[in-house]
C-alpha cells in the first residue's frame, strides 16, 4: 500500500473517468474510482484563507485518474478531508452524482498521503490542464476471477485521451516565462509581501453588461461570468470571469509608462495577460480620478514620480512597489479580459467585486439549465 500511495497514479492505475465528464448533468457515475488529489481549497473562504478550514467550509477538489482531470465539490461534510489535505493523496469515490460536470461528493475513502514531494508540491498553471501526452499502452491484464464484489464495482472501461492542441503562449508555466521585471525591484514580486497595507481592492468600470441586464439572459453560459477553460480564443472578444491575480510575471516602468503582466486564474485555467494601463476607476471623487491609470491606482503615484524616486529615493520607490504587490495579492472578483486579437496578448481591462446581483444571476442560470 505504501508503494501505491507514493507512486503517481499515472503510472500505477489505468484511467477510468469518462471523457465527456465535463458535459454530464444529473447522472450518477456508477462504480468505484481510485483518484489522486491535484489541488484542494476551501472555496467558501476568501482567496487568502482558501488553504484553511472554516466553520462553513466547502472544499473544491481537482482530481485525476492519471489521464484526465475532474473537479469535485464537497456537497456534504467529509471529515476525512480538509483544506490542508496534501496534494497527491489517493482517495476512493463510489456512485457519485454529477451536476454540470462537477462531482458532488458526499463521502470519500481517504487511503492516505503520498509522502512524495514531487506530488505534494504546489501545482503549476499547466498541471491543472489536461495532460499533453498519452500514456504508453500497458500490457493487457488477465481477467480477474468472478466474485461477489464484481457485481457491485462496475467502473467504466479505460479511456485513452487524445493529444490536445498546444496551448497559446499565455498558458505557459510561470517558471518557463522569461521575467523581464527590472532587477532592482524583482525581489519584491517573488517574495512574501513585507508591507501591511489596506486590503481594499481596486475597482474599475467595465463595458460588459451589468448584472441587472444579465438577469434577463439567465440561461446564457457567459452570464454573469464564464470560465477560462471554456474560452475559445479564436472567436472570443471580451469575456468576464470570476478569478484572481495569481502572480506577477513582469513589471516595466523605464519608458515612463507602467507595463504590467500578470497571471489570472479562475481555478480552471491560468492565463497570462497584460494589464490595461488606462481604465476608469471607481469610486470617482475628482476629475483627475477619471484619467488615472489602473496600474497607477495600484502603485499610488504616477509613473514619472516613481521613476524619479527609483533614481533619487529608492526606499520610497520600494515602498510603493510593495504597496502595489499587496493590492495585487488581494485583487479578485469579476475580471474582464479582452481577447480581441489572437495574435496579441489578452488584456485585463477591469476588475470589480462580485455582488449579490452577481450571485442571483448565477443562481438563475443554474436553475434555467437544471
């Protein structure tokens, strides 16, 4: 058993999840499935507390059978699981209801943690995408002897996943992305924030339909937000997702204009985007606020002031960078991303908090498709 727990499920088990799981609705996945935890978080908590349990917790799990991914929700409390359950842990699920492609877990047997550092490490952006390589065909196994358990356990036949088309460059793993951030401030983005600042999130207006008008099109899968994993880059123009800024890729300022690239994630996919430097920010208190740049709002000062500080008063400039870093770490909500041209980098054009109207629109959409 210890050897099985330590091994990656890709090398120790045949894949068994159905290939069209994401499209299943109101069905019961019959049989017993051995799966491995890729990621686990408490989605009932804020982004900064998602690795902690809370009284009203609801766990979201990313699971794999070694060849494909499945997402699951803790539909009823499962005491054997927690937000701190190590990645790589093997679990067994049986006869699970599926709603809109999500496994609704009411129970699970936790076989144990893997103890394998390679599996327990933080997953990269690309590890949450389907595998890019088919596994080598394993030699056929002899049929097991008939038993009483065989009538109960009836997993689906093995599935061979096709090799997907390579993703766009903005889906590249962060560790493979060339960081062009100025060396003098690079460490501020890739170390824990050292400055305790306000957690108020910057907000911006969006040209996307409002929540009120969204209620009129409750069955629209794009309302009140969609998922990055479903975005067709070839035909997408501007989409709204509910996500957060995962990490900073690069930050430039020498030209006199802030240039910021970040990874945005919504738990289904991570996308590398440019941050649009010019948007209307809310709330608007003065005429100057209308013209203020979005990155400037994060930094707190115009780019020219920051460039001068980096030449004459470096500690002050570092403090402004730390302020922006903290604001980015708590920035989450409804993010508007522009995919106008497939040849260009997607652009983050606005961010706003999710509201009660957003929740009502999402509930209406789910009820319309139930």
